[in-house]
C-alpha cells in the first residue's frame, strides 16, 4: 500500500451519500476508516482530530453541509436555508483556529444563496458539486505548492518539519510535505527530520508514516531535540504548514512551531511555511487576533491512555502558537513564493491571483 493509493477522505454516492475518511487517531498502528452519515459524526471527527489539517478540515466541513441538508430533503426552500444556517454554525464550533473551516462553510453558504428560487433538490445537487470542487481544487493547489516550494530546496539537504502537513492533512498531497514530495520526484535526495509533535504525536504517527510510504529518508526526533539537530548542522531548512495566516504574514500553526522558528533564526536556517491561499485571513491584521484553541489537559496528563502526571495538576494545553512574519523566510502558496513576508508582498501576490 502506498500513499498514492490512499485518499484522506472521499464522498460516496449522490446527494443522499456519505463522507468516508481515514481515522487518523488510529495511525500508524491501524488503518481504519469512518463513515460519516450525519453531521454530528462529521463534527466529532473534526473535533477529535480523526480528520485534521486545515485543508482537510475545510473539505470535511463542505461535505458535512451536504450531509446536514439530507434531513430536509423534499422540504421547501425556507426549511433548507434554515437548516443550512444551523449546520454551518454547528460545524463552525468544532475547531476555532483553522481558517479553512470557516472559508469552506462561507463558500457553501454563498453558493446556496446564489441559487435562491431554485427547488431544494437542485440546490442540494449544486452544493454537493461545490464540495467536490473544493476537494478537487485542493488537489491541484497542493501540487502547485509542491512545485513552487521544491525550488527552494537543494539536493542533499536536511529538512526539519513539525506536525503533519502531508496528504493526510489535505486532499491527497499535502502542503509542507508536498514540497518534499515534489523535490524528491524531481530527483533531489533529502533527509527529513520529523518532530514528534507533542502531545498528540502527529509527526511521529503520521508524518513519518507518510514519508516512509514515499520512500523518503526520515529520522524521528523529540520536539526538544530540534535545536540540537540544527546546532549539529544536520538541517539546512525548516518547513511547516499553517492553520491561519494574518494579513501581515503572522502564522498560526501547531504548538511548537514558534519555538522552531526562533531556533532556526538563531542558527541562520531559513524557516518556510507552505499553505494555500485559503489559509490567509486578511480580515485580521496580525497574529495577535488569531483565536487559539485550548484542548483537554488530559491529552498531556493521560496521553494515549497512560497517566504521566499527578492527579489534579493544572494543565495549559494550547493547540497552536503564532510565529511572527519576521521569522519566516518565505510563504509558499499555490501562486508562488512570497518573500520577504510582508503585508505588501502578500497583498501583491493575492492581487495577482485575482487578476487585478
């Protein structure tokens, strides 16, 4: 089995169908899939990280809208739009930081609004087509990110990455890992160092698994070893994904990313971020405004079912941190490489994308 044969998530059937996705909490020991046949199951899958990664969350949410509207199939337009608002609001509450979630929900609502006056069955068909379009666009986007980012890496380099920004976090190819996959496909030989990414170990469980599937050399390290690996000269670039990017280029990503960026700066190693344009949130000026998800302390005190801290201990468990734009050498998106990372450069790149 190779990653090329694995889909993170897929829609099965027509408007009365369902979402099937890999349960990433079971990897790498067990490969299993979940059938999401109601919106509550989609919400739980997002909340509990069965599906995770900003682009994949957005895709799942889009399909979740389609599932949620099945309960009003055959009803009138008023019922459909009332249910649409309920479903979108409900799914929006699953995780607060990844902006792709809200982007996808807004896109689905906007598409439905365009179709007011049509019979509900036609609107449901169009919304499923829109969700499929979001899914397919992400596939193309990831490939483009890979192509642009691969040019930043040289043959023989060591590259450190954090959390999981591969095919499991997107439609199939990834963001940060897409850069590594594309570089390898172009003939460059890389050695990747993957942080465990505590407390849920996405790097250990998911990133190393994906890289192994692709035949890319990978070494797993503790999060706390990253600076030492840099000091020893094993790493010449650091690359991560992103869950939200502010207008000025500040980036929210998995907790521990900020520390990596500081360490990279201290060792004169370029720190790159790979993310689609849909991850930019230009409605917020800086990273100070990005909401940071707080997760259950038991993820730290009772990780994977084993108690590792005293009962009753106070726990602070933010899921994300914010890396300031000044520490980022470049942001790689589907439309090219943004550097230096400034609001002016971001605005210029996004204006080019929109054709004005």
